[in-house]
């Protein structure tokens, strides 16, 4: 059975997203994280929020063009199958796993790799600049495998996992997920 994994900071809790907040509130949180300097988020650029919102808009637009039906305005981020490296992003990282079958396929999109490099890096890799449906990502996995298997240490490029954008809050209640 395939699972989607959500990684988060224990003291903050799961399913929190800066892009769900107003700019001033999100920037205040980023400033605090930078001052604490204990997590991956502390290293994010001053333009992070602007770039994140731009990428989310692009991913959502491409997903809708493929027939996707996002319910929420911003996604929750998951990974297709486990990527333990992501626990290092946090001071006290935790993970939640939810069976992929619990999600409505019309409300989940995928990028081969993190959406930042998937949308921003300009190279000859065929999966750059693309958003995938569930059926499409399964074909890509058959062709290229899971990045966490062939690039666990990141030495072969920025692809270290398949990012899943969940555009629906319906399946994020504690009754269905496992920590």
C-alpha cells in the first residue's frame, strides 16, 4: 500500500502553512524562525514567501489545466512514500502517514522533486516545469523511480522526493493518520 507522508515540527503541529496566513503574520513567523536558527526554515531567503506563493499559483493553475479540482486555495505538502531526510529539517521532526487511497485523486497534484526546483530549475530534465496527476506520476515513477531511492544524499541534483500537493482538508483529521 502506498502512503503519503507529511513532515512537521512537533511543537507547531501538522498541517500548518505559511501561505494560508496573511503576509505580515507569515513574515513575523519566518523572522522568528530565522532568529531561532534551529530549523531548515531559518535559512529561507527574504523573498521566500513571495516565491512560494508564485509557485503555488503556478502549480494550481497547471493542475486545473489537467482536470484537477482543488478545494483549498493553498495546498498541504506531503511526500510520496517516506523520505526520512526531511525529518532533519526540524528541531523535533515528526511524520504522519496516510494511505494514498484515502485521498480524492482530483484534489492531489504532484511534482517530481520539491516544487521549488521542479518549477524554477532550468535544465534538460523532462520533469521540470510540470505538474502531474496521480496516473501521470505513477508512470514517471515507473520510468525514473523514486528520487529518495536514487538520490537520497542529494548529490545527483535537487530531486530527493516526490512532492504531493493536497488541495483538500477533508482527510487531515486525526482519525485516519498514523504518527
